[in-house]
C-alpha cells in the first residue's frame, strides 16, 4: 500500500497537461481555464484620472495651504466622469473633478473636497496634500502589450471583469476534460427500479457525476456494468473512445467478481497503483493506456462502498482533474489546521479520514465530527459535511480540543 502523499504525487506525475486550445465567448468562459496569456491592448488606467471627488490642482499652488492660511484657486471647469477636460489648469487655477474623471493638462494632484471650501467660482484649499495625491497614472496598473493574465488561471468573477475591461470577446481556454463514470456490480440497480432483496441503489454514479460537474468538468455517466468480464471490457473500451479520464467504482478489491485490474491489463493498460494506505478507501487502481488505445490516458478504479468512493475521489481523483484541466498550480486538496470538538479515533495502520463540519470561529477553524457510525458503507451521515479530519498513520486517538489537519471537501 502506498502512503497517501506518495500516491498523490505519483498520480500527478502521470497526468499529462492539456495541449489543445479552444476559443469561447466572454459570456461562456466562467469556470474555464485560461490557455494562453492575454496581452493588454490598452494602458490601464487608459489615462491619468482621479481616485476621489475633489479638485485637480498644481501641487506647487497648494503646497503651503493650511486652515489658517488657505490657498484660493479659480475654477476653470467641472469634469464629469466620461468627459474629456476642455481647459488646462494654469497657475492659481483648479478644476472640479469627480472620481474616475480625466486629469486635465497642467494638474498633477487631487485635493479631496472634504478639505476645501467652495466660494462661487473659486475654491479655498484648507490643507496641503501629498504630491501626486489621488492621481491614478496612465499605465500604472498595466501597460499595453503586457500580460493581463497568465495561462493556467481559472476564470472567475474578477478574471471576467479584467477580460471585459480589455474588450477580450473571445477567450482562449483549455477544453474541459470529459470524465466517463462506470459503476460495476450485479447488485446495483438504478434509483427508479424496484429494490429486490440483496440489491443496492447505485448512488456512486450520481455522486461522482455531481462532483465532476461541480469541478467544471464534463461527466459522462455510462451506467451500471454487471460483474461479467465481457461486459466490463466493452464498457471500458466504449469509455476509452469518448473520454479523457475514466472513473469506475467497485470491482477493484480481491473478491471473486472483481475483474477491473484483470481487464485493464488485457487492454494493454499499465497499472501504477493497486492500493493506498487510507481508510476508508484502501483499494484504488490507477492505470494509464498507450496512446493508440484511445484518448483516455488515465483510469481510476475506486472502491464500491459509497464513502470510500467519495473519499478517494476527493483525495486522489480531484487533484488529477485539476491538473488535467490545465490549472497552473494548487492541484491538491486544501488542508487547514483546526481544533476538534470531538475525540477522533482510528486503528493507526492507515491514514484515516473522519467526516464532519468545518466552521470558522473567532479563534480559527473548528471541526465537529458527524454523528453516527463512521464506516465506508454509511452514506447517510456524510450529508451536510464539508471536511474530513485526518488521523495520521500510527495515531489511534486525537483528544477533543487538540489541533488536527482537516481536508476541505464538498466541491
């Protein structure tokens, strides 16, 4: 069994970076990963402008202004936002200016209106400003030709704002990975089927597809595959023809009907991982296919038990999908230190994940263990949780009130 960190590193080494690029509209690029650097077509700001409401002045005219000895300046004009100045500011003059308005020629400093007093067509400056105060200089944020954003960045609200400001209507992004999802087992039925004794509803198909979709990737649910070698071989071959990554659940343990590893080997795959030292989720198959087998370079065979399937997805598959999507970094899970409100127990032989709720308090993060049994088949108490406390190998008890490493999950 590989330790969790070693397995994660091995998996990420197997993930090829995307090479294809597609253009999508500005309206459709939310959540996509930028494939090329975006050079700025403009200076940002586009021109010298004011960061505050006030008056555009020459610093040399107001450098000794005080409330006792104010400086009287003659107003030349008012410059609303979106209008160009029509007159320069000369000695002894000022222009009324609003936030975002262009700085008129001759002016080099903004005096905020709170330290002025209007007197008809003149203004009294009651306080000496700093030189260049509240002036946003042209190109001080970004100059034309410089990169606005680097490739490998996930496009969210701030990135959309930058792209819109740069009038970038077509955005180069990496294609979204297509993830085929298979559930194996004769005991599985769909949620709309009458449940017979011994049968189990296939929840993994829905959970894994949801996690893939939440991550901005494209799930391809391919249904239930019976425990028959021929059926499994056909299902994997079909997935290879249409997906970039294949994720199956069940059939990777040591039971009489666990055929996944055998079929993968028959299809020419190289098996890199067979099990990991985590609980829940010890069985984990990670394989790659030669290029001629199709477009899917990666295969993940997850355990069939629902909690095990989700834990191994969060811990090992999600990082691989992030890298496969073209993200430049931050592939792995997020771990934060938290104070546990409950005692955490484990067997000590494997890295153990206990699920619950992570909350932010004035003292920092706090973790509350979910109630009920913590075993790989109990899907019920997983609902509503957003984190997994990690009990390291060799540790059997973490006392309540102690600090524990917590893996953030839920997306």
